């Protein structure tokens, strides 16, 4: 490469930044890339820990912050506001490629802006299955994207089935696994001291809204809380994401702050969260960390409800409904399940593969006009 390439990463949550970070670092270390970050969404909200500060601490050169909303607002409004901010940014800085991750509305905004402005869109971790509206958003982002960096062969096959050109779908693995097995994570004692966690044993708890089941949400989270209280276990919890319904969950879990067996945080730094996950008894809730990252460390996940439906069928996962008695039985069953380490979503070499593809000539010559590729019938 001799031409400087202007690349924009869009991040709206603590989770997607953790996955994009190894890829950002890889490109930012190469002077032939002019790397930009558009930081928005949850990152900019104080009630979720104002995680834009964690992004800034990484020392990246071009960080632009955009407030898409300040209070409870519907996902379509967040989408519209983010599109407006992104559209102005890509024009001002002549961005050549927009890189987005996963299934959030911020990623959809990036894909829409790129597709409508003749900018290459690259999508990380498309082609996967999940419950609720997330899966719809993920597949929509994929159809708006020109390049796909997927976690495994199954995801690649789904994108080809959706009419994407096979030569534009690259299996690189899940980038956060690079960090998980890097050997550069902080010590457990340092993490516990940082967050004032004095438990010898604990489980990790994260529960997000299911946007298609909002009428049941308050009862569901109450059922979860009853089970946690009755389990006699210690828990390190993290606030939900900012999807509609997050206020209901936060109202309910804040009551747990009065119990000594709970430590609840608005957010936990990504590398520190991985250390807590690596050393926990199990993870419980409906976070993707339970069905993806947990298997890397051989941890049992009690997966509650439909949010991660069809995401992973690992033997480390115990699936239950939002019923307190079922959840409690699953918690009691954890010690009886023999955990297995698995690498369903990658092997820790994602950034290397990503960089090799990004420095190839062909990825920058992908046609802006997409065509549906039929399967052979």
C-alpha cells in the first residue's frame, strides 16, 4: 500500500468497542492508515459509566464524540440522530471505509450512511443468530455492507445464503478472543481492588432488555432477582445496555445494592470484565458473553430467556425461562456440569487476519453496487 486509507470505526457500546479494539490498534499502528473513531450511543451516557473515557484512555489519534440521546428514547430516534451525525462526519473527513460491529442501531446507522454515500462498509460478526430485534438489525447491516469479517464458517455460510458474494466474506474469528488469550490481562487482585470487590467466590450477572417482550420485562427481571437472592451466591453485576426497557431493569437491580452479596456497576472496563469472567463460578443472565466468551474460559452460563435464542448450543450453557424456581435449579446444577473450553467463535488471531485483508488491494476495489448472488438450486 502506498495510498493513505481513511477508515472510520463506529462504536456505540462498551461491548462493541471491546471487540473492535484489537482491529483498531492493528490499523492505527500502520502509518498508511488514517484511523478515525466515531464514539456515540451508550458511551456518552453517565448512567452507563460514561465509557467514552475508556476509549480516550487508549490514546487513539482521531476520536470524535457524538451525543445521540440524553434520556429514554426509542431506537428509531437514536438511529435517525446517529445517521445525521455520521453523515456530516464522513463528508468532512472524506472517509473511504466505515467499519461497524454486530447488531446495534449505531452499527446500522454506519451501514446506512456508507451505503448511501458510496463508502465501503465492513461489518464485523455478521451472519449470526440471536433472539429479539437484534437478529433483524444484524442481517440488515450485513445486506448494507460490502465486506464481512465473520467469526466462523457457519456465519459465513449464512451470509452466502443471504446472497452475499463468497469472496467478500472473510472468516477471522471474534476479535475479543485476541485479548482474552493474550496473556496481557491484569491480575485478579488488581481488578478486585479497583472495583472494591471482596468476594472469594462470585458469579457474573448481566441481564438486558428483550425489546419484543417489554410487557413482560418487569415481572421477568423480578423472577431473576428472586432466584439470585435465594441462591446464597455472591454476584458481580453490570447494568443493562440502553435498549428500551433498560430503566425497568435498572430500577429493579438497584434494590440489590442494599445486599452485601451483590456488587453492581454501571460499567466495567473490558479487560477487567474478562478477568472477572475468567475467575467466576459461572455467568448468569442473557448477555452474549454467556454464550460466546464464557466457553473460551470453560465457564458455565445460565442463559435466561429468549435473547440469545439459537446463538450457541455449547454444553456449557444451561437454558432456562424467566421463572425463579427454574433459575434457582439451574444455579444449583452448575457445580454438576463438567465445563469444557471451546473456540467456536475464533482462536485469538483475528487482528492478524483482519490486517492482512485490509492491506490487500482487492478489498479496496470492491464494487459499490452490490448484487444478490443466487445459490445453485
